[in-house]
């Protein structure tokens, strides 16, 4: 039996500006996103019976993840942070159902999803899983990875999903999941070259935020900021200019909803991580630091201060082949 194996990456928003409120209830946005080396794990195979069989778990284990977040397994706090749907409300289930319908796939799919990316963190976990499921299903069904209908399905599932399909021109074969600027409601993707690698410290404060709620509380500015200076800094590899061009218009709304975000950012600042901000609609915060060593050092110091009760990692920007590895089970 052929098994597609893939590792959906998380993302960080280095820039996010609100350009206006649309009649469909979404906001017109301008954002720059970077995939990072914090990844879920997804395996997908075809089945004779129609339907989607989805198994979900946490890595390394739900007990270890709960302990780091300082919540008791089985408690309401753990449920709100760690319960991942395995039915139709999982974006992977929705993606595979839509794919099967659009392509007229005979039979169904079996999927094993192991999570590392926190949910409600602004790191695109569910969206990335859905995009990877589409790429894996296309590979198993011999459908080209740059088929326009994959992007249509992705855009219908969520504004962040197309970013994780990768840039068809981005690599040999299926393209690459890499830094990009996204506009519209986030589904219009334009690759943004990064010179070198960015190093991050990421803090998930052990509380999830609802994307619609954060957007709903946000204010569209009269004079929106432009992403151009950040795009130029990324292209030239100018780290200082990148650090001073970070911006996220959703941060104010997220801090009002979850004041712990402001506490985390102030702590990061005090530890010398002055280029720090919220990612996406939160709740996770990140800092851009000088090197991988500094990221490891700062993460270790913050971890000893914040864990249990938060999730602290060092991470780096990545560019990943959208192509999927196909294995065979004996
Ligand atoms: C905050 C970001 O993660 C930044 O990358 C994205 O803009 C949100 O992407 P997402 O989670 O895939 O969002 P969706 O599932 O498409 O939309 C969830 C809800 O967020 C709000 N929303 C989302 C995207 C957008 N451009 N404007 C919005 O106002 C809407 O209330 C929408 O109903
Ligand atoms: N594959 C999935 N992984 C995690 N959560 C999922 C998944 N599918 C659906 N969900 C539900 O979606 C909620 C939001 O998950 P997550 O925050 O990862 O989504 P996202 O919109 O891709 O990311 P962001 O936090 O950037 O908005 C979760 O709390 C969970 O209830």
C-alpha cells in the first residue's frame, strides 16, 4: 500500500496590515509569512471504502505537551488547548472530502496526523495540515501539484491554506513552501525571497485565541503601513532592517483579549529580544534574533522562566519542497 508522508510546517507573520473591511466579512490584508521548522507529521493512504478515517495525536505525547503547558491531562484547560477534532471539523478531513468530491476519487483516505504546532496560536497549524493533505492526496492520485483546483479547494477552506500549498515555480517539480507575501484575504500569494536564514524564539503562552474574535476587535488604520521595507530587507538579508520592519496590526486587539501576550512581549524585551511581536491573530509571540546560538540561548533562559505554563522553542525559517515522499508498507 502506498503511504504519503509529509511534515506540515508552522508559519510566522513578520508583517500583517489591515487595508480595509470587505463586504464578505473578511479583511483585505497585506501580510508576509515565513514557514519555520516546527512541523506536524501527516501520513496519508488510499482506502477501498469511501470516507475519511482520521487519527490524531500529539508529539512526543499529550502528557508531555500538557506538562509543558502546565495543564492537567483531561482538565478543561487541557481540553481547550489540546483537543483536536478527528471528524468533519478537522481541516484535513474537509480538504480530503472536497478533493475526493472534485476529483471523483473512488474509495476514501486513511490519515494519521501527529501534532506539534499549537492550536489557536497564529501559527497556521490546521491550515498547514489541510494544505499538506491536499498535496499528499494529489501525489497518491497522480494529480499535478500545481493544479489550479488544489488552490481553489485550499482557498475555500481558509485564508491561510493556499500559502502552505507552496509556490509552483518555487522548486524542481512540486514547488516550494517558502516565505511569501499574501494579499486579498490572504489567499493571493507572491513568493518573497529571503537572503539567508532567519532565527527565532517562539513563545506560545498556553492560551488559544479565536481568529474571528481577534479580527472582529481590530481597527483598520487610516494610513496603513507598507510591507515594502520588510520585503527589501528580507531580499537583501539586512537583519537589522528586518527587525525594525516587523509589524502586526492584530497585536493590539489580541493583547486586549489576552493581556498575557503583553506580559510575554515585555519579558522577551527585558531578555534583550527587542525585535518581538505577535504572529497572525495570536496567541504566540516571536522574536527575530541574530543567530541560531542566540535563539537556543534565549529559548533556554525563557523556558526556565516560563515553563510550565507556556511552550518555548527556538526555530528557523525554512523553504520546504512541496513534493511528498511516498513510502510503501510491506
Ligand atoms: C490571521 C492569519 O492567520 C494571518 O496569516 C489569517 O489572516 C487568518 O487565516 P485563517 O485562520 O485561515 O482564517 P479563515 O479561517 O479564512 O477566517 C476565519 C475568520 O477570520 C476573519 N478573517 C480572516 C482572514 C481575513 N483576511 N480577514 C478576516 O476578517 C473572519 O472573521 C473569518 O471568518
Ligand atoms: N488539523 C488541525 N490541527 C489543529 N486544529 C485543528 C485542525 N483542524 C481543525 N482544527 C481546529 O481549528 C482550531 C484552530 O487551529 P489552528 O489555530 O491550528 O488553525 P489555523 O487557523 O490554521 O491557525 P491560526 O492559529 O494561525 O489561525 C483548533 O483549535 C481546532 O479546534
